[in-house]
C-alpha cells in the first residue's frame, strides 16, 4: 500500500549508517550516493537494493530533510520514519500505540523508539 521497501530493521539501520558516512564524502550525484550506500550495505552483510536506497533518499525530500555532510544516522532515521508514518496515514492505515512504536522502531532501524 505504501511501497516502503520490505527491509529488516537491521537493513534500515545499516542504510542510515552508510548514508551518514557517504554524505560526509559529498558524492557527486544522488545516483552515485545510492550506489555507494547499496555497496556499503552489501559489504556490511545487510544487502539492500539500489531501488530501496533511492526510495529512502526520495522520502527525505517529502519531509523537507536536507541531505548534508552533517546529517547523522539518527537524524536520517527520524526523517525517514516521519515519511513512513505519513505514507501510512495517506494510505489510511491505522495503528494502536504499540503498533506505532513498532513501526517507528522498524522503519528507523532502531534509532527511533517512540
């Protein structure tokens, strides 16, 4: 319903860590950033597709989060989680409080607990 990539919490976490590290290097293009992050995740044993990385990167724009060389993994995770929550809201998905906590924990790779 939302097209959010079906990744594990560990895969999301690794993606945010890789994004933080690669943003520090100021990759030339979004395509290069997505490729590097995908490669880093594979190397770390948490493979993700380039499409999944691109979907996440695109999601930052929807919540007006600027990708910069100062962005931390926790900030990236929080912004992405905000986007996922909005996608769920638009899809008319309803969650109780426990499910909301689990959604945040999953989508943020464990960086956002509540």
